């Protein structure tokens, strides 16, 4: 419990000095020598000499090799490179796709000429790569987007008609010729061995650059929200399903934190995937922020509030990754261990141990009594009259 207490003390206390002391360390660790390791891994992909268990189907090895070679060919041409369109989950975008693009950007001149295509206002996540960003929700309504992308979220097929149509519209907007494209399928196929449990995390790290995301300027806060706020993002998912016990846990957790610090609860009526947000009403210590007003800025608004917070608490998943990428401590919960693949959490722990040591904590809700004890221990005792 001591580690949880220490984490919460820094999290709730907003230990800026501790954050500052990690900046140089994070910068050094995030730019470890990837190139030699990547050359070694690329050779293993081509030769089949990896120490990982061999793929059952030889065609998977070919697919993996071709995915890497196509992506490298795209950035080695000195031309504008279309990147995307990304239509999948926040967690995969933050933990796999963007770090992969970071590595790819270092492999050729086209890496400096990326035009990123994503959805919901994620331009800030790509600022270290490019200033050229196109939002899919500027091209269609949220309802049309959801209808076209329902089903499997992993984009293994670059020939999907929806993706091709989006890229056609982007080319028209930027007056681009039929130049190179880096489609998410390149990343999904390259890392498929990990997700099939046929490779180790080193595969991902060999073709990724993990770093803090670009610092954002101060943003105007919603009316009434104090500056020293904690941000909360609770939603229901396979890892944290919509049950009476989970709802009661979230409500009690928000009340408990709200006694210590103001809480900005992020919510949105724009539903782009199968997840649904926990809903509550603004009350003493709790400020509900709905980011639905401008759908194509939905994730940008949530990002700015997370980046400016003293800490993050919420459901384990994509948003729990976003916070530490901005140097904000993250405490998240799941209730079903079989609701997610353990290698995602293993990679997150490895990455954030370097970028924000001690700043990422994902716990089973059933172990929440440890957190409750720590929080209650930090809550000031009522003033007694003598």
C-alpha cells in the first residue's frame, strides 16, 4: 500500500518539482538507440531468424515484411506522404500507431512531409511529426463515420472502400497527386505477431519512438472549474463493463476524490465507438465537461483538459495512456482481466516507467480498497472544536 500512497500523494499534490526532475530523464530514455536494434529486427523479419516462436503460417511472415517495406518506401521518397486514415481506437493510436510513425519519420525525407488523417481532433497528438492534419469529421458527420466504421477496429486492409474514399477527399483538399501512403495496415501487420502472442514486446520497441507529446499552451477552462483540478474519464468497455457494482464504484470514487480536489469529469454525447461514458451531474467538487459541441474538436478539448490537470483517474484504456504522454500522472481501473490483452498493459508499463516513472498505475477494481485506504489517509481530518 505504501507505493499506492506515495503515488497518490504526488498525484493529488501536483508535485511539479518531481515532474520537472523527470523531463531530462524521459527525453534521454525516449530517444534510446532504436536504429541498430531496428536493423537487427528487420533482418530477423526477412530471414526468419528471430528468437521468438516461428509464425505458424509463412504468409504472415511475408505480410509482415511487405508491410515494413511499403512503409519505408513511402517515406524514402522525397514527396508528401499521406498517413492514415486512422479510424480505430484511442489506445492503439497512442501506444502503437503514433510511436511507429515517430520511428518511420526518421527513416527518410518523406517523414518530414506527412499529412496525417485521423478523427475527432487529434491534431495535438501529431504536432511533433507534422502541422498538416485533416480531420475525417470535417469531411462527414459523426453518424456517417460511425456507420462506415462499425465492426472490427483493427485496420488490416488498406483496400477498404471507406479508407480509399477518405484519402481521395484529402487529396482533393490538399491538391495532392497519387503520392505515397502509409496506411495503418502497415503497423497492424508489422505488429500482428505480438497480438497473436508469437513475438515479444521488443518487436514493437524496435520500430517505435516513444516520447512525451508536444506541450500544449494553457487552455481556457470551463466556467467555474478551478485551476488545480483532477480530470476523470470513466467509460464502460469490455475491461470495465456497465454493471451496478462498477457504477457504484465510480460514483464513490468521484465523491472521494472530490472531497480532496475539484474533479473535471469528461463526458461526450458524440459516440464514435462502442464505449459509453459514465454520466453524472455537476455538484459540489464535480464539474461535468461535455465536449460534444464541435465533434471534430471532441478529442482535442479532452486532451487539453487532461494535459492541464494535476492528475488523471478513470477507466483503464486509451485515455489512461494519454495522460502520462503529457506528463500527467494516471490512475486507472479495470474489472475484467480477460477484457483486454495483457501485452497492452505490459507495454504501457514499460513505456511509462521510462517517460514518467511512477506516474502510471492500472489496477483491478477489486483491489480498490488499497486506493481507498490511501486516499482516505490523505484526506484532511475534520477540524474539531475545542
